């Protein structure tokens, strides 16, 4: 029944051979359920859509959407033309704390977003070296320098206490909020 269905549908020959091999493997006696049901009945296919739109900025009609250099490049250029937003070695094979590092990075980003409200321009870069965390970012100069120093010290102390490791901040400031904008899309 399945073979007749396959040959009456407009599939390519490679797909037909692949599906026939799959159905032959699925019809082996070891894949029958406890009550005798065959798993072949539950196999469904649909036509694939080959549209890759992940991590691409959406274009506006009047080209008013500001795009930074990192957003302009496609995702396959990470570590070629653009860098990572988090530098650590916990995702290597055999390393521990990979999940904890990802959760800590998310917590750090939310903490900075709340503490430095509407001051961070672009993305926050998190670098981990041995037991030290270094945070780098570009901030807007809408506060007095004394308030910047207070927020920097506050952030370093609170994150060092919560994460139980020394935390340092590298701050760059600019007057222009569009300092990172390369083009408009």
C-alpha cells in the first residue's frame, strides 16, 4: 500500500528510494508495538521550505531600521568577521558548568539592562578569564561622570558578591546614540 502511494505521488526518485528504505526498516518485527500496532502508520511527510530567515534583520519599506555591523553580517560569519558576545570555554567537550555559565550570562545581561537603564548602546560583551569576569560595553554619556563611577562600582561589587568571583567593567562612552549604526535597512 505504501509503495503504491509513493509511486503515484510526485516525489523525486531519491526521495522515493530514501522513503522506501525507511519504510522497510520500520516494518521490521522489532518495531511493532505491544498490542501489534505498526509504527509505519504514524509516519508523515510534508514539503520542506528552504527559506533561511534566522538572525537576519527585517527590512522596512522606507529604509528607517538602523543596522549595526554585527546585525549586518549573516550568522555564518561569527568568529570570521564578527565576534562572540560571550567568551568562555565551558562549552568544550568534557567541561563542567556549561549550563551554569549560560544562566549566569543571562543573569548578568538582565542585571546590566536594569542597572544601566537605557544607557547601554549595542550588546554587552562578557569575557571569562580563569576565575574573573570582564564586562565590556558602550554606554551613552547622559549621566554625570560621578554617577557613572558609582554605577560601575555598584555593578562590580554586587556581581562579585552574587557570582562569587571578581568582576570588572570596561566602559566606553559616547554622546551619539547612533555611534554603532552602519546602515539603514
